[in-house]
C-alpha cells in the first residue's frame, strides 16, 4: 500500500515530500487552462472572452471535487495518523469515491441545463455567449471523471504519497494538451470544433486520468473491498462531509467571486473581460507553488494531529507561511518585469494591455493569497473547515466583490485591480487570527 510516514523526522522534509511532486501535477493541470486560452485566442477575442466567462463558473463547480478531496484527505489522514483497524482508512476511501461520483453526476446535469442563463447573468454578449455555451456539454461529461480522480488522488496524499497523485495529474493533463489543438483547429479527417473541441479534449484527458487513478489505487490496496461495504457508512459520511461540505463551499467562494468581478469587468467591454480572463489564467499557473503547499500542508497537519503531535503541525504551518512570503515576493518581481511578454502570449491588442496591467499590480499581493489557501488547507485537515469558510467569505464578499464594483465604477479597470490587492493583503491578518483560534499556530516563530 502506498504510504509515507509524516509524523517523524524533520518537519520541512515531510512538507516537501508531499508538496514538491504536487507542484508538477498542479502545474500540468493548470497548464490545460493556459493551452485552451492560447489556442482559442488564435480564433479571435470572442472565444477568448468566452474563456473569461467559462473559467470562474467551471472553477466554482470544480470546488465540489476540491471539497470532497479535502473531506477525504482530512478523515483518512487522521485515521492513518491514529492507527487503529487496518481496513478503516480503506472503507473511508470507498465511501468517499462513491459519494463523490453521485454528487458530481447531479452537479454536471444541473450545469448542463443552467449554463446559458448563468452566462447571460454574467453579462456575456452574443458571440462570447454562443462560444461559452458550446463548451458546456463535453465539460459536463468530464466532470464526474474529474471528481473521482481528485478524490482518489487525495486518498493517495492522505497516505503521504504525493508522487502517485502528481503522476496521474500530469498524465491526464498531457493527454488533454496534446488533443486540444487537434480538436480546436482540426487536422486530416478530424474537423475543427473551436471552443467545443477544447472541452472534448478535456473530457478525454479526465476520463483516462480517472481510469488510471482507480486502477492504481486498487492495485496498491488504497481502495479495496472490506467485507460489508456499508458498514460504518454513516460515520464515514459524517467525517467526510464535516470537512467536505464547508471546504467545497469555501473553495467555490473564490471563483464565484471572480464570476461576480468578471460581471463588473464586463461593464468595461469585451476586451477588458478577455484581458482579465487571460491574466487570471496566467496567475493560476504562477501560483502553482502556493497551491502545491496548500496540497502538502493538509496531510502533514492531518497525520500529525491524528497522532497527537500538534507541535509538528504548527511548525509545518510556520514553514509554509514563510515559503508563501518568499515565493510571493519573487513572483511580484517577475510579473512586474515581464508582464507585457506574458500577456502577449494569451491576448492581443487592448486585451493584452489589460492583462499586463493586472499582472503588474496584483502580482505584488499574491503572497497573501498563498497564506490564505495554506491556512485554509491546514484548518480543513484538522476538521475546522468552518473557519476556512468564514475566511474565504470575508475575503471575497466583504472585500473583493464590493470593492471591485465600486472600483470599476470610479476608476475603471485599475479600480478592479486595487480591489484584488486589498482582498489579498487584508486576508493575511484574518488568516493569522483564524490560525490562532484553531491552534494550528501559537506564534510566528
């Protein structure tokens, strides 16, 4: 069975053991979005603007998979840390996969039928709306594959195995990236499908990744039939949903907020939406190290809390915060120096100018975003997901969204960017407060 002991040895080594391989896995997955934006941008501003409307909604829905992953990770990593009966973590894993599959099918069907109305509410004009709607059917088909794959990957990480999770993510993303230009533009007997083709490539990549994850989990014993599979299901659901539901909502808050901010940006024109969408895609890849830290901190905190080694969990949290500050400041320098070149890869004309402006200004505040997501992951891992949800709600709905609308009204696009900076920086203090309340830190040093 894939397993790594995270409750002994240097804390930094335990954190790196899970986070380092996840950097490559998350980078591969996020690169899919950049590849979509790059190739669709070659078709004109309408498909690129469509990406700006699609991205926040699909990311919000993907929060279900993140929430289920967080719930499975917290329950299983704590069970591994405590020891106990041999089949208890495996039973939890089977229950998590089954519930994730059922919920994802329901969500995919709901999105399939409601997407046109949602895009209209966000302010999509005729051409971007048509492009965005064409993306939805194949993306909805891919969603259950994504959820099951992410839940199984979270189970691997709960055992301290970030490498297998990363390899599955990389493999799925490589298939997606290879097929994207083929289905968008066509080649030989394959007809070009435009925006719809990007979604088809995603569906195939996720389907293969899901199959590989389940196969290897079964092969290594992480998933297995443990006698009566319904035994303890009520307890399993309680443990998974205790973290999973608030974590899903918490992770949905950020993209839902971006959707509302995108609606504010839409009042400034399609070029602004295209630039904003391109910049947020670039940002999503730029913060991959911060996302990997948030993926790595969960198993470390969960296993050590389950093993009653709170001091190790707290030390890991301090290391993660210092890494967020160091990496975030380096990121600000890089984005300030190369904003035009980065924006030019994914947007053209006025849209590229908007994207470059975003990178120059918001880039300096991304360390704050890293502190928020690593703190949320740690609180989820020790079953304090309510605090994570509160932190996310405060950052998005009390600061970012209202400030973005006011900023767009009085300062245009620059006002939206100042709102993003304020949301990232003010959240640092709130994250520290929540971390002290949940005891995942007792002091900064």
